[in-house]
């Protein structure tokens, strides 16, 4: 007999879709969501998701094998749509009979949803607007994550509470919708479930669990931080687009502004063309998350974190966090 019958009832549809006890996904976090955290989440009754990020198909193959050795429970794989070898990565998921593939980072390219469904997996997508969400469901997506600007990592401009009010009334009855961004406590989960969500996705709250391999300095920065420390990166020149990233403010954030100014000046002088300038901006953060998560460089690396970071105060096992959220 479950100790949380009311929440279980509200989560039934999402849990059945994921094949889990609880309809709580731990959103893929590059470098953080590897075998140890993913298996711990799934073993605790949630749904772990491997962050493929920029991995090669060979590395993804090894990561899936290693994760499956640590858990017999379902877990998923998150693929970034602009990965140059997306279809090879899908093939790796097919070889392992991965049950759920999350397509993140943009509109799924032609044929990708079909390629995933062809081996029987469920496809989970993101959509920034209601119209696009409906289109993706018509094209075969099985579930949707709506993610508000409170979240850690790459974000859109609209808050989770507004997205939930916009999307859930028209989609939740007929479709599986998970809500993400800024969720730190069980009461918040309950309220989105009451609004019709099938479940939720959290990242920040799980990033510093005992099973997370994140560097102790990365975790310590989370424990020190308040909601207001998790800020969105800013774009300073209209010619140089920056997809906002929410992260803890550090020297790296200031250096990013200086970098944009430097590149804008080079553009003004005609020293670089637009393509080279944009590439330089994009490259600035490449590797920055790894520097913080793995090397523990919390000054210059990227400390991606959502506004719920203030509710992350100590290292706890995933099962404890999951129990607290469910309770
Ligand atoms: C450190 C970090 C890294 C992340 N990396 C990714 C990623 O590689 N791919 C992705 O789709 N989402 C990524 N996210 C977003 C999470 O999957 C999740 O949707 C988000 O953290 C949920 O919001 P929350 O942080 O408010 O809980 C990342 C988030 C964090 C905090």
C-alpha cells in the first residue's frame, strides 16, 4: 500500500507512460546526468534521463550500457536536435531498445520523430508555443515538456506558471504533458498535477544529490546560492544572438559580457564577418559547463542552475529527495 495514494492517483497517467512509480523526471543535465545519477533516479521510482549532449555515438553506447548495469528500471536518453550525428545517436538508442527519447534544443528535424518511433520508443519533445506543441503532437510526439524561464540551463522567456496556464487547459486532457522549471517542493508538483499535468521534470533539485558526480565545489556553490543568484545570461548586441542560459552569477558571466563587447567591436571594425563573430560567441560557453561540473572551476566555468537552487541546501541521496517531494 502506497503512502501517497492521492499523489499516485494524480500521477497515474504519467507514471504509466514512463513505466515508473512516480511521474517525476530528472531532466537531462549535461555532464551531471550520467550513469550514476540516472540510475539512482530510476531506482528511486522516478525517471532518469541520460544527457547525451555532444557525446559521440560510441560514448552514448557505453553510457547506456553502463546505466543499464546499474538499474533494471526504465530510463530515457536526451538528444540535442542540432547534434551533427543525430541519426547515428538514434540508431544507438534503437540498438539498446531505449524506451523513451527526449528531443531537446529545437524543433525535431525531419524524419527524427519517425526514426525513433520506428523502433517502438516514445518521443518526448519541448515546445515554446501552444501552436507548435499541437503541431508536434500531430506529427507523432507522444509527450511534451513545457519548461519555464525559472529553469536552469537554456531557457525561454516565459515563466512556468504562465506556460502551465496557457498549455494545460487545451492539451492536458488528451495528451501527456510534463511541467518543468522552478519546481523545488512537492506542494508545487501537486498544484501542477491538479491543473492537469501528467507529471513534472526537475533538474536543479537533483543536481547535487549524493549520487551526482558533480564536483564538490560545484555542489558547494549550489548550497550557498539563493534564487536571485541564478540569473539569465544577457545579450548586449542585437547583431549577436545569445540563447539565454540561467546559471549562478560568477566571473565567467562577466567575462561573457566582455567577450560579446569585444566581438561587437571587431564587427564594427570589419575585422570579422558575422558568421565568425557568432561562432566565437557560441564557442565561449563550449566546455564551460564541464569545467564547473567536472573540474570544479566555479569561478570561470558555467554554474547552470535554476531559481529553485535556494531550496538545495545539502547533499542528500536521491531517494531522500524523492521521498520528500512525494510526501
Ligand atoms: C546543470 C544543468 C544542465 C542542463 N543541461 C541540459 C541539457 O544538456 N539538455 C537539456 O535538455 N536540458 C538541460 N538542462 C535542463 C534540465 O533538463 C531541466 O529541464 C531543468 O533543470 C528543469 O528546471 P529546474 O532546473 O528549475 O528544475 C540542464 C539544467 C541544469 C541545471
